């Protein structure tokens, strides 16, 4: 994918201080042309002992920023900004407080948002006639639910009839057993429908999901999978036909990313995404996708395919035609139910008590894995080899991948992938999924992502909580300024869950290849 990660002139440090966990920003361009950013300062990511709400202004499109103003909120979490039709700036927060400014964010008044019971409150949408709409989520039910390793999530829409003083829940956008749909970002489309894009938090490479309302949030379509694998999206409109979203990318090569496209493109279902940080590996050859890397983590190659949402009833078939020439202990493999490690002359199922199965060396072999009802069967060149049992109701059973298994060490490999295909039947969701890839005709397995997603800043070596919560604003020249918190996983002073700072990145439609 195109990346701005190493283009130093595109990035600005907005707030970075030793010993402070600075995070969760949002930004808007005010009607007077200034940029206004809101964000949090804390001592750590998980259960901080202190957290402050800060705002700053920029008079030069984000190149420099003024002194921070602290708003009286000791438990702030993930603020969101919007300028209303009457020029009032409204800052929604996740502790039941709203903050209002009549002077473009210089001074603020706070107001309790009564009956706003859910958390991670989104930007407010002004529906007119004193009506406001927002959404938040909470976790309800048994913890942990094994298929998601946490309590189920509920994303709720709220409406206020008095400009934000009092709220009432009006509808659930999502409440799914095997999908943790949360942190929704909403936008009102030109045709007046409301579009919501939601994080999915199972950590099995489920994508973000979207749903629509044509009655101002009273009812919603069923959540639809999108091609984006991410957290905490910030969704908006560029014009009457183009959406833009920034988000924490939690596909195999993490960082902060942006995507732009139409509503139809967003609702177009899952897209394969990969990790191949070495630009010379893999390569497309006349035999297939050639992967060659040594034992280190700098050159591993892996691809995340569509996971099973509910393995209690799903049926899946994963098939690859591959030749392995050399392989270390974790060289490469296929994952369906468990990892199946591939070597030049044998396959080793994951697990201490598993025995290797011989395969013909020095040739391409067709490896097929079939899953149904908690059982995975292995076939080599159409001949049955073995069968293993997995937990049919657990998150570990859901991911489907090929390439380098974790950990990214002892994974030297030289192999060629000629083709990979995946079919999944999900009767409980009324969904059949099919994906076929041929190296000779289709390019890279993640070609869609390479063409469509823009990486603002990579952070593959940081812990997932330490990067990627973001906001963006359109500048007066039609370009964009994205803000996000960033861990800097390769920095000497980085400490997982205790280190993060706020930075901004300039980008444009041209960075997506759009003229």
C-alpha cells in the first residue's frame, strides 16, 4: 500500500512529553480557518490513575500549535469534536459530560448529558430543530464469552431533543454474540441516511462493519462487513460521493491508515490484507508468489483471510498449491482451526502431541483443509492424511491465514505459493463467502489493500493500544490533516502501554492515486 510513514515532511509532533501517555485525539477545522484538536493526557493506557482533557489551536493548518487548555474533566476518554450549524463547538466525551464553546474553543462550559449510559460517545450529528443524534457502546452479559474472549458489546443510538441536555436510547445498531461491534463513527449522507462504521474487536481479523439508517437512527440495517480491518474509525464526507475514514489498522501490518471511496465500495465485503514490510519480499515470479526470508522479523510474509464468524455452524475449506524449498521451525504454514506448519517434505500440525505427515518433496503440492463442527481434516494431493479436533466455540478457532505463523522468529523460509482459495458457509448469518487467488493472474493476494489503503504511519512494533485512534479535517485547499496517537514501537524510550504521543500527518487524494 502507499505509505507516508517515512516521509518526514508530512508529519508534525503535536504533543510529546516524557512520562505522559498522550492519546485519543480528534480534530476539526473551524469556520474561522483555525484547527482545533482535543485529546487526553494520562499516565498509562489501561486503568490510568489520572486523565486530563486538553484542547489546542493551530493558526497555520497544523504546522504549529498553541498552548494547551485544560478543561475541567479528570476522567475524560476519547473526546470528539463538531462545530454546530450555529457555530457552537460541541465536545462530546465518554463520562457523561459535554463541553460547549461559543468562541471557537477558547473558553468552555460543561453540561451533564443526562441518561447517556453508554461509553465511547461519537461526534454529535445535528438533525435540526434542537434534535441531536449520537451513539456509544457498552459490554453486556457473561464475561468472557469464549468466541470473543470478552463480554458481548452493544452499540446504541441516542437522541436528544434539547440540544444535548437529556438523551434517550432509541435503537441498537448492533448486538451480536460473535462480533464485538463498538466504537461506531456516524455520518449523515447527502441523501439524509445515517451511515455508521463500527470497530470489530475479536482480534481474529474480522473487518469493521457498517450499517445504515433512513429514519434518523430509529432503525438500522443489519451490520455489513467492509474491506477494512480496524479500530476506532473516524468517518466523514469529502464530497457528495466520497467517504473518508482514518482508523487504527489491525490487519497483519499495523499502523494508522486512511481509506477513501464510495458507500458501495465500503459495503463490498471482506478484503485480504497482508504483511510484507520488506519491499523486495515477496516477489511475483513465473512460478508463483516467491517468499524468501531469513529468521528475523523484518521480512516475514503473512496474509489474513476472512475468518469464521461462528465456528459452531460454519463450514470452511482452505486450499493452497505450494512448494516449500527450505523452512525453519516456524517457516510458513496454513491456519484453519490451528496452524499447519509446512516443510519441504512434511506437514506438522500445531501441538506438542502431533506427528508430522510426509509430503512429496521438490514439487508443488495441493494442501486442503476442511473444517466442520469442530473438526479439521487435512488432505494432500486429494488424499486424506489426518483429522484433529478444535474448540468449535472459541476465538482461537476463527482466524484463517497463510504465511508466517507467530512468533516471527525461527521463520526462515523459501517457498512459492501458486494459488490459494477459501470458501466459508455461515448458515447462522445467511452468508456464503468465496475467494480464489492465482498468482499468475491476480497479482498479490492483498492487491486490493495495496491499491486502496493509505498508510499514514506504521507502528508494527508497538502494542495495539498505543497507536491509531485518530481524527481528520479537510483543509482549505482540499487536502487533509490527520491526527492520531502513536507509540513509536522502535523508539528507545518506548514502553508498551505507557508510551504514546500525538502527531499530525498531511495527506491528499493524490496519495491514494486519485487525480
